C-alpha cells in the first residue's frame, strides 16, 4: 500500500511539472535559440521572436536586439539578450548572452540606505563594444573597416582603452591616427590617454595623437 501511494505521489509530481512546462509559450523556451539559422529572412525571425526592442544599422549590416525571458526544461527562467545581424535582409550572425540583474542586499531592520545608483560605463557598454570590434575585425578590406568605424563614431563615445583596441586593428600608424580622429571628441576618460599612445609605434605620431587629444605635455 505504501509503495502504491509513493507511485501515485510521483506520478502527480511529474504531471504537475509537465503541466507547468506546457504553459510556457514555444517562443519562450531556451530551444528557440537553435531555431534561428543563417539565411533566414527578417519575417522568419519575427515569426519566432516577435519584434525587436532595439534596431541598429549601418551601410551594409542591420542588427536587431531582443530581450526575452527564456525557460529551460525545468521551467527556470533566464533573461537573455539576443542580437541578430542581417545583411541583404538575411541572417548572417547571432549572439545571445545572459542579462544579469544586479540585486541590492536587504539592509538590517531599522537601517536606512540610499536608493541604488545605476551602473555607468565610461565609453561604450562592454558587450556592444565587443560586437563592434568583432564586426570591424571580420571585414576583409581596410576601406570597409574605416567606413564602419566612421558610422559608429557618430553615435558612440569610447574609453581610451576601447579606442586603442580599435586602432590596433590597423598595422600602420597613419591608419591608427585616422581612427583616433574619428573618436577623439567623444573619448570620456582622456586622463588615460597613455593607453592610446601605447598603441602607436612612431614617436612623431604619438606627438600627433597628443595634439588631437588636446594634451599639451
């Protein structure tokens, strides 16, 4: 009798979990990520993920960014950022990463704390910068790389470290100086200019970089 009750209890638990899983929409399962394939059209992506929250584009590439709460087989949710790149209206790349929520510790009874402040990055958000870096790096021709950076410089500020990384994509100092000129007015931590100078080989070009950055020493 005891064994029979255990079997019934086990079956009930399994049915309960199955019922919960069946309530999860198909486009909210972690398996949805494997449904996105290269060559898909924009409409096919919309059919799977819905409309994007954010949209970016340059001359050749368009990016859609989604924020989705995805559930695994145990019905545990994870907030996920999904970035899909299109060229000529077709999927050419996808990136997904967990969007961690920063929690504020609960203070002891009677203690008053200030409201949480937002996290601030000097320059581009690390994730967005890495995507830009990889896209520029993947371009086979220098003209395409510089054009992509020119477009990005219109709406993005950088840290000195980020600017130095983009400059280092080019082997010659003349090209590095061109990149610096694109982003110089939007560099947010000019006090760290040494990181930019370290990316330049020629002492004369380093002097040029100082002038561009407004460094007088």
